[in-house]
C-alpha cells in the first residue's frame, strides 16, 4: 500500500481564510473532464451578435472599424448597459437606517462588454489583438465609471458556462459599479493596509517575491505578469494573475501590460482546456476601490498606491460549494496547489500560442 496523503489546513496569507487541501481525494485532471453546458443559440437569434444591435440598449463605448456608426455592425468590442440591470443608474443613495437595519437605494451601473462579433470565440481561440481590445475596453469603462462619486467599487467579471452563472453564450463579460465597498475586497484592502503600516512593504509584492523564490506554485511568468496556483487555493486549478511590478489600479497600467496580460490569459486558458476540457469558470478582477474623496473621510484608502496590488482570480467550477462550505466559510480542495501548478506547467510546454 502507498502512503496516504495527509489532509492539510492552510491559511490564506491575505484575508486569513482557511481551506482544507484534501489531497488524499487525489483527483486527476481526467476526473474533471465533464464538459460544461454552453447555450446552443443560433447567432441570428443572439442579441449580442452583429445585426442585432437594436436588441440591446444603446452602446456606451465601442471599438469600431473606421466609418462605422454607433449601434450598427462594424464594431470589434461593444459595451452596452445590461438590459436587466442589478442596479439603477439613476437616483440618489438616500442612506437611512431603522435600528440595526441599514438601507440605501439600489444605485449603480451594470454594463455588458461584448468581447467579439464572433459568436463562438472564447479567449483561448481569440486573436491576441482582439483580447487586447477587450482589456482596453475594461480600462476605458473603469475610468469613466470612476468619475461618478456615487460609485465606491467597480467589479469586472466574466462568467463562462451555465454552471458559472452565464445566461448568454456569446463571449461577454460584465462590469458592476457599486455604491458600497463589498466585504471581500474590504478584507483584502484592510489586510494590505495593515501589512504596509507594519512593514512599509506591499503584502502582494512580498507574496510574489516569496513564490518566485520557492517556485513550487509558479505556473507561468512573462515579462510583466506572473500566474500563481495560490497556497490556500479554494478550488482545483484556481489561479491568480499578478503584475510583477507594483500597481494598485488596473485602469492605469500601460498598453504593453495589457498586451502581455492578453498573451498570458490566452495561453493559460488554452492549457486549462487541453487539461480539463471545456469547463465552466469565473474570472474576476480585484482592483483598488474608487479613490474619490469622501465627505468627512479625508484619509479614505489614502495608502492605496503603496499597499494594494491589482490581480485577476480564475475560478474553475470543478467542485460544488455545499453545506460544509456555507456553514464554516472553509473550502475543501481535492487538488494540492503544487500538483496543479506542476501539471499546468507540463501542459503549457506542449502548447504554442500564436
């Protein structure tokens, strides 16, 4: 009999969340190879396809071919308000409380980034220049929405597959502008600020340096970007994408960084699909909050340029969140991050991204 792998409890060094690495369950990549559910929609009926521009609200931003007019074909990337928004762009916050209960109006923005005119083109197959345009669109909308003083946090995310929450199959992502700072980003920001005040160093920069020294969980490094299989990964093949230089605001990085990020994202997604098949996933940008000064809060996140570090989190939907996770806040991951990093490195060596 072989030696059984002993489960480990690991603590996330940023937000102090515990996970269980249950490597004794030892699932191999082939164990996850059930295909995700993708909508089978005729492009003629898809509201996000060219020639159906009248089926969406008027565009707020687009990268277009020369001479094409708004809300007509000829776009390369198109951004429109969500037809069924989670929040309303109009109105005042009207904060109020009744005893322990705090309330405000559901003011915010909810936009859809239509990433390509082609109906069936995920990021691993998308030309690098097109994926670069998608990141340019993110930057443009983040800058525009941050000018609204009502919005405190802007979230960019991408849901791929029904299991990840997607309701349309056409390649798209979303931006939601919130009038409050959500709990998870707040925990990261608070931890980063405390670390900086204690050590006068960025927590994320120290994490990246340590992982570069150890090399156990580094999946890929390019000139500008490093991809890590995090020490306390919640899910099998969870990955975090960091800039290798200190940067707190994704909307402010240069075009060369966006091109490098596009290359890395494309290569990683191609490796994951070769390894795991077409699985559902979520991709989320963790960025600095809107730094617009707040009345009575002159120091509101005043250390952001020094202590925070934007990053993308890639979350494959390979396992289910069930009663244990909801009841404890812990996660059970049956694949050790080191094993995930190793098999991904091997898969990347077999690929060539053009």
